[in-house]
């Protein structure tokens, strides 16, 4: 049986990215330093290796601090939270960027907001 494991994104500043995702309640699950390849992998998520729990892999290529083009094909991550407005406020208070305030989705009733991580990746917060 197949299962979804993770999504990988490249980041410019690993510490800033980790601090941002902590504002969303995620934590570091594991880390792998690869000196030969000059990169660090940090896997983050909500549960410690729980079956069926998807993760985000933050990849930091040493010395690549100028950034990356997010691209036109990637849309966003989606994170379920109990209080969208409170999480958006926490992101703002932590120095993060809120790109869409909490409110109902267009033509619906689901409460969402969008925030942006330090590298410009969009995260949709969905009230559960």
C-alpha cells in the first residue's frame, strides 16, 4: 500500500523557517546533515512519525542564501487548525506575513486564512 510521505521545499534560512513553522504548531521531527553534499534536511510536522501523518521537508543548501523562485506550479500547503484567526494573529505577532485575513471562503462557509513563510511559500489555514 502506498502512502503520502512529505513535501520538500528549499529554504534560504533554516532557523527563520523553523521559527515560522513553530508558529503553526509544527515541530522538528528529525534532522540530517550531509556535509558531502553541503545540505541539511529538517523534517517538520505535528506528530512524531505517526502513521499517515504527512511531513514537510525543509532543505537548506549551504551557502544558497540568495533564495529560490517559488515557481508558478506550486500552490500552497494546507493546515487544519481549530481557530484560524488566532493562528493568523500568532503568525503576525511572530513577525510573519498574513496575506488573507481569516474569513469564509468565497461562495462558502469554511473559515480560512493565508499566511506566507519566510521564503514566500503560501500556507492555507483551514478551520476544523
